[in-house]
């Protein structure tokens, strides 16, 4: 059993498992092995509370068809979070599927992985229009942003429900000084709370740096983790890996 929440943490942060790396493994040999739906079931059975996917235009890992299959397959109450750049093809997909949450990222089509957040000041008109379309379909929105209070406050003016803090810089700096690594994220989290925004986080979070991040960002609602969690599962097994990540979030 998981231990109770620490007194200074208001709730347990949702762990949403990103399936991209499992899909990449599947695609490397063709066919449907490993099966994405079976992997999602295993993660949920061992403590994950949500599923994240990031279909890219070249479908090199998660495919658009996977998104539709997951929406039909996941049990009631399990949130599907679909990440991506809001191209017309992406928007057609999510407006048809209607996942619980869409996380908008500024990735160009050729990007290997997400490596920066939105410029919510200069792209505000664009993002407002996209968010409005998603809200009209009843979809919660989150904007991928850097840990900058100015950009977080501007995200509120885009109409989004949440922001997802890009934690790549935190993970890179953490081994060299965790106090300095977390400082800008604390400020950004405070700005999100003051702006009435929900707070998510993701990118390069792992078993080394996740607990410290959670302890210093008590308002954290959700993290999405894929690469590190998938690699850890190769060594530890799915059950032990999910237990370890969940322990970092309570």
C-alpha cells in the first residue's frame, strides 16, 4: 500500500504514462508487438492513473489510429491526454476523439522530442483560437511552457485550463545543484496558482529527480512520464517501476 500524503502536500499527483517509446519499439519490427493497449492495461493495473500519447505527423511512434483505439479501450475514469502541435490534422483527430485533455506543444514536424515551450506572449492570438475550439468540444486544455512566470501568466490570457511546465532544464541541472534547478519552477508554479491555472509537468522526469520536484511543487496535479519509465520497466519490471514512480508522488 502507498503511504499517506505528507502534511504539506494537498493530494496525490496523477501519474500519466506516456506510451510513445513502447509504440516506437512496436513500429521497429512491424506488426503489433508489443501491443499498446496491453501495455496501457499493465500500467493502469499497477498504479498509473492516466495515459498520455504524442502522435507526430510521421507517426514514427504513436499513430493516429492508436489514439482512437485508446479512447475506445480505456476504462471510464482513466484520462487520456493527447499531446501535439495543433495542425489541422491534429485538431481533426482530437476534436473527433475528444480526450479528457489536450496538451498543446510548439514542436515543428521534424522535432525528435519536445524541447521548448510556447511563447504565450507573441502566439497569444493563435493559441486563443485553438483553445476556444477545444473548449467548444468540451476538452480540457494545457499549454506546454517554460518555467517563466511571465509566460505562465500570459498562458492564462490564452484561455487555457492548465499549463505543463517543461522540466527538461530542471532535469539537466538537477545533478549539479537541485536547489538552483527547482527555483524557477517554484516561481512558475506560484504564478500558475495565482493565475487560477492547473499545473502539470513533464519531460525528463525520472526516479532520481521526481520526488524532489513534487515536494517543492505541492500544487502539482499531473506528471506525464514515458522514456525514463519505459527504460526503468526493462530493468525493474512494470509492477516495481510503477510502484517506485507512485511513491515519488505522494
